[in-house]
């Protein structure tokens, strides 16, 4: 009798083990992005019922620069413009907005019943926050804002640090004397973030690398070129810059000294194919297009939406005519670095914290 009972118990244990092995693992709910920072939402699931698009849907965007600039305001405008064309909805814009006019501009669009009002730049956050409270039925989004309001105001956060990280990594792998030059325009949060990311990226791939930065205070091409020449003459052997339209000044300096450049803001290789190794850019159009799509489809929340390497919103161009000048080892390391970040093997946010000692108080 005991033998029979023993066999029954063993049989039941075996069945339980088999069933357990076949059962899919429960995902760890602590993994993945913080719920206060959402990745681009997946709206492609046909099982999810989407609300009907709002009637008379229209979008407005407020920009600090002209819609013709190639690095910041222009691409942001192109994102909502593309959405408007694809979904046949009207898009309004106000470029070259001055601080004294922020309240009037935002309030005017709200009074006219725009469904989504985007402020492109952290400088619009205070105004948007105030008016969002007064118009709870209207959605607001501000790029680079520190937070959302939990209801109708979201932060679209392009990762300037991720831009810097790829710049620093490429420069750190290509430098021969470990002195990397950076020319920054104004000392404002997005450009500081690019600089910090550059330092971290360089240190991550090359612990001996040093990043030497100069702030020019503006994006005047002549002043940017002057700063770049001074850094190159001081011994830096590769250079990058965050100077928008003034970037051409730094690139010209690199051409004159026979030094490679890693560009930001836009793809500058066509203007200097023998000098620009690659360009690293935030695709601001992705952020503004995605915000419009979320509001249109009813998935918008008042939270922080990150737009970095993992979200394909920070990209690095190919090497163009300089492809053969870059060692295969460098190209392989850069490709693996980007892949590891996209796959979640490397978390850049953790690296920024780990390497903070190298850029704090710089």
C-alpha cells in the first residue's frame, strides 16, 4: 500500500513539474521603463478599441526659431506638418516667438479651440502649465519639459544626452592624443546635456579621453570658427559642436586644420564630405508627430515621453565619403554600442549617473 501511495505522489509531482515548465513566465513588472516616462505608445494593436477621432481636429505649434532652420524649430514644425498632411487636419504655427508674447500666443490658440498646442522648448513650460490648468479639455505638450501635469500637459523629452553620448563615443574611439574639442553655443540646459553626454560617451569607450569645451554665447559662425581654431591649435585632434547654423564655422575650422568633425543638429556631411565623419541628431519631427498622433487617437497622457536612441529619435548618420578612413574596429564598436542601447543591454541613464563625477561642475 505504501508503495502505491509513493508512486501516486511521484506521479502527481511529475505532472506538476511538466505543467509548470509549459506555463509561460510571468514578466517582471519592475522591468522596463519607469511608468512616469512612457515609450512611444503602441497604437497598432487591433484588439484595442480606439475612440473616434475628434471632429474639427487642429494642431498648433509655437517655435523659438524660424521654421526654416535645419536643426531645431524646422524639424519640429515638419513633424506636425507631416501629420496634418497625412490625416488631413489643419496645422497652425508661430515661429520666432518672443517671451513677452508667450501668454498671448498660447491663450489665443486655446481660445480658438485647438486640440493640441505644442511649445517647442523648455522655455514654454511655465506658460503652457498655467494655461493647461485653465483649459483642461485641450492637450498641451512641451519639448524638454521637466514633467507633465498628469492630465493634459505632457513632456516630450528628446535626449540631448544621448546625442552627446554617440558624439563622445565616436570621438573617443577616433582621437589619437585623447583631446576632444567641443564648441557649444549658449550655456542652456539642452546644450549642457549634449556636453555632459559627450564626456560620458568619450570616457565610456576611452577612459583617457578628455573633452575640452568652449561656450561662445551665440551661434555666430565667425565666433564659432574662432573658438574652434583656438581649441584645435591647443592640441585637440577631433572636434564637435552644438551651434546650429553656426556649426559651419567650426566645420570650416576643421577643414583648414585637416581635423575630423562630428556634427550635431543636422547632417552637415554634404557641406564638408572630407571633414564630417558623421552627424548625430535628435529627430524632433518624431516627437511632435507622435504627440499629434496620440492626441488624435486618444492615447495621450500628461506624462513624460522620452525620445532617445531606444526610441529611434536620436540617430547617427553613416560615414559617407570617409567610410574607408574609419577603422573597421571603430565602426563595429559604434554599431554594437547603438544595438546594445536599443536592446536594453546598456542603459545610458545609468551611465550618466555612474560618470557624473566627470561632468559635474564643468
